[in-house]
C-alpha cells in the first residue's frame, strides 16, 4: 500500500484583536484568504499578509497558514 499526498491550495488567516470580554480575556476575529498556491514560499505569504495588515481596522495578533492535502492509495 503506497499512499501519495497531493498538496491543495491553502489559506492564510489574519487573527485580529477584537477587544476584551468582561473577564479581561482577549477576543479575536479571523479573516481568511483562500486560493493560496502550494508553490508560494512562507516568505512570500508573510510579505503579502504584512501588506494586508495595514488595511485592517483592528490590530493583527497573528498570521496563520493552513495547508490541505489529498491522500490517495496507489494500489
């Protein structure tokens, strides 16, 4: 049994500071952008995400990258 993985398009998510709740815990809001090409480097992704940070009304806490794969059994 040989399993082959194929990387699909991913997404980048900006985690935004959405204030605090009554207990003082930070509330967050996520904005995701899909169609991230598998060949994009982490540096390229971060560079583009950094450019989008200046367009946000709320402060950005984190930049996250998500990847998905198809797994196929090559029988």
